[in-house]
C-alpha cells in the first residue's frame, strides 16, 4: 500500500511505504448514530471523549444525533451551539442530524442550509423532555419539504399505547425488552408505512429506527445499533450496551443474519 498525505494512492505488489505489522489497514468507518450530548449533558458524553473513542475503534466520521444535548439541534441557533462546543476538541470528522419536534418545522430549510444531513424524529417519548414526539399527521405535513430539500427522515417508531412500565430488575436488559414488546414497534412501523406510502411519490426517504420483532418489517431498514447484542447475552447493567436493544432474541438475530446473507 502506498500513501501520500494520509491518502491511500495505490494498493498492489511490492514494497510498502510503511510496515503496519499485525494492524489492520482499512477504510475509516462512519458511525451515523452517535449521541454526543454536548452542550448540556457533557457528563454523559462530550465531543472530546466521543471522537477519541471513535478514532480508537477505526471510525473516522461520526454523525451526531439532535438529542440529548441541551438545547437539542432543532434550529440554527442550537446547531451553532453544537459547532461551538465541538470546535477545537474533536479527533475525527463530525456531521450533524437535525431534530424534528412539534414547532420546529419552520427551521427545516434553514437547518439544511446550515449543513445538517437530515432529520430525526420520535413517535414516542424520547426520554428527554426537550425532545417531544411528533404525530404521524405532523410528519405528513413536513415530508413534502424534506422531499423538496432532498434529505432523509430517521423515524424512531414505537406505539406508545403498547408500551408498559418496567417491573422487576430494572438493570436487566430482558426486563427492559419486555416493557417494549415487538407489537409496539410492529404497530408503529405499520402505521408509518401506511401513512408514508400515501405520499411516497414525493420522494422523501424514511429510515425506520428501533425495528419490530418481525422479519418482514425488519428488512425494511436496519437500526444502527442492531448489533448491540441480544438480551440473553447481556449482563445486567452492562455499560457498554447503554443503547436500546433493537433485537430481542438470539434466534431473531440469527434469522436476520441468514436473511441478509442469502444469495440474491
């Protein structure tokens, strides 16, 4: 491998510019679902630690989610605050998702103009009060604008009516999973698909995050943390798995892998 100025210019036979020994040489990864949480909740994660952790794992670009920072990235002022917080303290490239919450619709075009990659929205409580959920009718109203601007919508789809309080050991991933049954996601994805298909000709791109426990809908789109691990394999309170577990069982995970690897 030959490189110039940090860029690979040739891969072939013969002597290399540098011997990397047992290290793996590969393209830098892009993690498109990162909650940096700065400004406002730096004690959870900040740009300095998030980008250095990314670099240590071979990720050279992260795309920051619009929550759980304070303020959330729902208007140009909040995006500017994000950039100010990141300035001078990042170890990898950083891009930003915009947030779509009730009342933030007027800022969509200006956020795209300011450089966001697209928008994230929830159909359920996001877990932080400053990022409330949208309704499907509210999303329908803004999708034509997203289509015109050519940016995607990332939708966290769960039906709040089908969710219930956790009971038992709240540090158990199984307990958490049981409080969010597959039907909650299946219902929300189904409703979202029905609503969005009605205006599919608009060309808006929608990625459904937090997928249902049914393969038919699961292949519609893949959650970014799908490989966080099945609940059976996770220790209680495992800090390395502090994200929502998208897939509830090893059996389903295996089935999805088999489906993805089957010949076309």
